[in-house]
C-alpha cells in the first residue's frame, strides 16, 4: 500500500477534492481526516513501538477524529493488536486497511486527508519513503471569508478561525510559507491543485492528478470508476453542505461582497505577496488610499487583539473543565494546542 497526504488550509476545497479523487480509479482510496498518523509521527517510532496492544488502543482512541474511519471498538482493537510493536507505518496501514475493507475496497494507494501532515514532513518521509503531498490552494480572501462565516464542528456555537479575519489571513500565509519551503526542499514530493481550476475544469484536473500520483507513487492507478463512496463524516456535514452538489464557480468570488471593505483591506495587506505570486489580483487594496489602508489595518488589528484575548480565556475554561472529566484527553488536547501554537496553526 502506497500513501499520499492531502494537505490544505481549512475551507480551501479539500473535501470537494477528496470526494472527487476517491472516484478516479478503483485502486485509489481517499480517507476522511483522522489524526493518528500525525500523532504517531509526533510520538516517534521508539515510543510508539514500546506500547503494547492495550496502550496502543488507548493512544488511538484519543484521536477525536478516529470515528471518521467508521470502525467500532472491536475493529480498532483488532488493528492495534495487529500493529503493536510494528511502528508508525504498520499502525497506519492496519487502520487504513480496515477502513478500506469497511468500504468494500482493496486499494493499491491511499490518500490520507490531514492538513497537519505538512508540519511533520521530515518524520513522515522517513516512515513513508514513497509519500507525496497533494496540496490544494484557494484564493486566500475566499478562505478567510468562508472561515469567519462557518460554524466549527468541533467548537459548536463558534465560528471557525475564531471569526477573526486577521487571524485567518495569517494562518493562510503561514501555511503557504511552509508549502513553499517544502517545494524548495522536495519539489518532486508536492502536487498542487488550484481550487478555481478544479471547479472550472474538473475532469481534466482530476485526470492529470491521477496520472501524476501513479507516477510519483510508483503504482498503477488505471482510470475508471473507483469506489466513489467517500463520505463526509457525520459531524462535519454541516460544514460541507455543497460538496455533493455540482461546483458553483460563482461562489469563488463571493468574498468580494461578503467581506467588509475594512476587513478586506487588512486581509489583503497580510496576504498580498502570496496572492500576487499565485496570480490572484488585488481587489480591496487596488482602489484604497494610504489613509484608508492605515485606518483599516489599525481597526482590524485592534479587533484581532480583543478576539485573541477572548478566545484564549474561553479555551482555558473549556480545558479546565475537560481536565476534571477526562484528564487523559485533556492532556492530549493541551499537547495538540501547544504544538499547533508553536507552528502558527491554531
């Protein structure tokens, strides 16, 4: 089994791409997002191999997205019993094989959807020497607009990206900075899909991607109807109401009217370099005076500061309550939060 990893900034069209890519070849399967591969790489081969089957099962069940694989407890325990002592790759293979079997598939190649894979690239390539990244990129202003207007599945009642345009704009640029670093080091390991091209030329884009994956993974992926049964996890279906419908090209520029002028100026000021480099023309900055730009940036930076303080206080309260109920899970969440913060992902 050969592995690739689908990486992205949230709201960049990754679920749409995952669903479409899952159907391009009978020998290619795309999994929903699950965090065990990244958590295992962070833990390290030595510590992971030291876990017995029971401890490995507990480790796997700490992943709040493990349910996306649709495996019951007995199936998870069978996977961890088979993988105990075998290291990162064996664990990932066991769980991917079980998920594929659940879907009636026996793929030669598996694409794991997980944005955090980018941040463990060195360790990932040691465990999966054949691995490549499929990166989907979307206009950063559209990403910000979608984030601040979408409720989080994992933080009900609150918008994704804190509802903060400045924070979301910085997430997008930090991620693309890292993608550019990866491309400079391993150009052969990165395949980029442009969201706007995907929705305009779906068949051509997918055919090219299937052929490139086959070449770079060193495995035959004959064209033809695959399983095409990629399912958005139940918990996340509210985020992806349009995924099962034909792509709507008109939505690609909805940000022009939905972002305020002030927020748009602040976002473009942060993203300008990456927008230009990827062929996205400036919009809000194009007709703004220096005075308007300065005022908008000051206003949005002040709002960002207030949102950051409020978000930190709320997360601290949530974490304290979790420590009282589920200390093991709370420790895992805290480790993830610190790790994400260090990498500018949270």
